[in-house]
C-alpha cells in the first residue's frame, strides 16, 4: 500500500521521470486491488455492479448511479470538508484514491473519519502537464481527484485524457475544473458549524447541503461531518 505522503513535488522532474514515478505508484496500488472487468462497449446496457465504486449515504443519494462509475468523469465543487469525507469513505473500504494538485487539503482527519490513509496518495504538484499526470493515474488507481484551475477544459485538450480514462480503471473527479458532459456534477455548501460557543470551543461538526445533477437527474441531501448530534435532558 502507498502512504498518504508517498509522492513528493513532481515539478522538478522531467516528463519521463515524472511518468516513471507515477507508474511505479500506480503499479503498487494496482497490485493490491482486485481484478476489474473490461471496459464497457459503447452499445452495452447497464454496467455490472463491479463497474461501480460504492459510497455511503447520503453521498450515494445525489449520484445518478448510486455510486461512482469507473471510467467516467465527475465535477465537484471545491468544498474541502465534503471532499475529505468522500476520501475517507472511499479509503475505508479499501478503494485507492489519488489527490492531485491540492496541497492545502488537510488529509490528517481521514483516520478520524474512519478512512485508511494507506489507501491515499497525495501529489501536491502534478508538474507542467497535469493532464498527462492524470492520464497515468487513471490507468490503475480507483479514484483520482484533481483540484484544477476554475476553467472549462476544451474538447481538444480533454480528448487524450478521456481516452486514457476509458481504457483505465479509475473514476476521475474534477474539483473546480469543468468538462463537457460529465457523468454528474456535485455541489456541496456549508450550512452550519457545531461545537462553537460564544468566543470559545472548537468546531466539532460541519453541516452540509449536497446536490447532484446529471441528465434527467437532480437530487439534494444533507449530511453532517464530525461528531453526531447529542440530546441533553434538562431537569425541570
């Protein structure tokens, strides 16, 4: 397995060196993963259950397939608490996750949320050609999360990456960046914090509202991250 600190800054490496490092990491993670089914043919009907990457409710409720679908691309809002919870859920079930281009995202709380940090590899700087880096990662890692610039990726630039995605095994989650016709778009907004008193205390939980949009699909749910709500009996 690969430690969450397993990949250092790649910007100082040449393209060939960068690819070699990434392929070694992908190989290490792929060897620990179960065999996966072959890619679906364009005219195939519903994908089999092995094509899905499970997530827990309520995130599953806002995904059109009830989970992430391998070899598909998703868009997600840049909400750190939500993404960290998604990583915790995925890694807890042995799903391997790569977090690319997001050095500010704190992964320290993964274990506290029930996740397994040994299933997570962080790549703070993907180098001068991040799309090439993503293309290598989706070949063998279950879920690749990329925090990119807030822009729409043109079809010409996206085509090589999407071609490698379709031949790989992973699901690609673009945070902040947009692409034509993603499988779904996820939006998470913070609705409140719990655990903070007047000028004292610390945040114990975050309440989120999450929505998912896809073709002929729209769903909304709420979720709390952190300590569950508690009820106190007050003597009369």
